[in-house]
C-alpha cells in the first residue's frame, strides 16, 4: 500500500499543468519583463543625464589648452623666486650710551632717559647709498631694523642713516637720539630704604629670523652710562654695580625677538626723608 501511495504521488506530480494556470503564469512573466524593460529605459536616461552634467563641468573646469584648472586643496608651495626673495637673518651691532636719567618719580612710577644709540649692519647688495658729497641726511635704506622701547609712555626720536666702511666691508650705520619716558614699577616695601632697577628694554620688532642684536665686534662695551649726567632726585647710583645689561631672545606668541635689557640700579637717599619729614 505504501508503494502504491508513492506511485500515486509521483503520478500526480507528473501530470501536466492545467491551461488556466499556464496562461496566468505567462501573463505574470510578460508583466515582469515589461517592468524590467521600463526600468532599463529609466536607468539609461539617468546615465545619459549624468554624462551630460559631467561634460558641462569638465568644460567649465578645463582651461584653454585642455588642462584641468580645478583649484587644489593643498597648501600653496612657494616658488624658488619667492624663496630667494625672503629676507636673510642680519646681525646688527648695537652700541647704547645712556646720556642722562632724570625725573625719577615715585608717585607716577616713571623716569625719563636720554639715549644715544648706534646700529650697524652689512650693506645689502640691493642698497644704493648716495655719495658722501651728495648725502644731505635724508637717505633711508630699503631695509632697517624696527625697534621699540618696552613700557614707554612717550618718546621723541631723531635718526640719521649713513654708509661707512668697516673692516673692508661697506656697512649701514643708523644713529638714533631718543628722549623717552618709561614706566617703572617700583617696589616700595622697604621705603625709604629701598633700591630700584630702572629698566631700559630695547626690543627689535623684526623677528629673530630677520634681525639679531649683537655686541660690537671690535670688543668695545655695548652699553655705557654717563654717570655725570644722572639727575636722580632722591636716588643715587649704586656705587659698585651702577648698571647691568643683557642680550637675549624674548618669546612672544610663539616668536622670538632680539632684545637688549639695561638695568640702572639706584638707591634711595633715606636721609632726605629723615631730615624733611
């Protein structure tokens, strides 16, 4: 009986499909083929549209010779010409003479100084200084160091440029006369038996990659003080060490600037207050 049942099942599966179901299947296949054909047509239209847009963008970004002119997102590279035009570091010899200090005011915390400063550096190849017979004092070189006195309240400055030969090399000499009033933060904890440092800080505005202050190469002192020109009111110069100086690099906002710092050391005359108070 089981074998007969198996034969009947096989016979059932081998029977041909009725015509109604065949027609229905053929209709579904035809509908599916139509949908696929429609999708192919839509895909072809989309591809043609994309090709047209890409062709337009290519014509827009292509230069007259057919080379693409699409802007690069990379950082621009400096040409060899621009690298050659960059300013090299220049050593600038500095000589400062403090001619006078006066109006040392404790209440206002300030003092006034008269400075005579000389700067010299090797003449650049592109400079054209006038002849000595034609120099009327108005010549200004193309490159000059820019200087600033830190903490200044006011300044009157006179300056002249000349050319001269030093050790067989043509150099630029810059002479500056400065009358400057400087802020001085006094420490008054031990008043009137106090000592103070009067700071004169000369800083180059050019970065150290362009300008570096150096002492004179002839071995002379870069800083001098004319003690007879000091009019310090109720102060006097410290006898053994009236001043100190220092050449260093000052760091500001990630950059280094060549700097000369002068400290004039003064002592208050306490007897003035003992007698007058």
